C-alpha cells in the first residue's frame, strides 16, 4: 500500500462565499453548490462547520485547489502548507 502524505490544508470560509461558482468551474468534481447558494467541498474527508470547511490533501490535488483559490473573487479559499503553516494563497 502506498501512503501519500497530505501536505496541504485548504480552508473554505463559507461566510465570505458569494456563490459565484467560479471555483467549481475550475474543477467541477471537487466542489458542489448547496441549497444556500454557497459552495461546499465534495471530498468526504473535509471537516465542516456552519461557517468553515477544512480539508487536508496531497500534492496531486494542489494545482486544482490553487486554481480555485486564485479564481475566487472574495478570497474565500485559503491554502497553506501543513508542516510550515506557510500560506500559499
Ligand atoms: S469562487 Fe469563491 S465566492 Fe465563488 S463559489 Fe467559490 S468560494 Fe464561493
């Protein structure tokens, strides 16, 4: 079994989200629009509260999540390195 280290943490601030769907357009399989017209993460390992969703993920998913974070007009998506805490966006 190959263990792939989850080196990154994504934080979605749902209070900031204005439901443009731009992040979903970057990678439709990773995002879903909810009834409240705010986005949610599809990955079942995401931890979710009413206002925030967090997800640990690996290198193979980095570019798609970076694209989404860069495209978000209200900076509702943050990505950081897990070990160093360095913010990538
Ligand atoms: S791009 Fe930003 S504002 Fe638009 S749905 Fe995604 S998180 Fe919400």
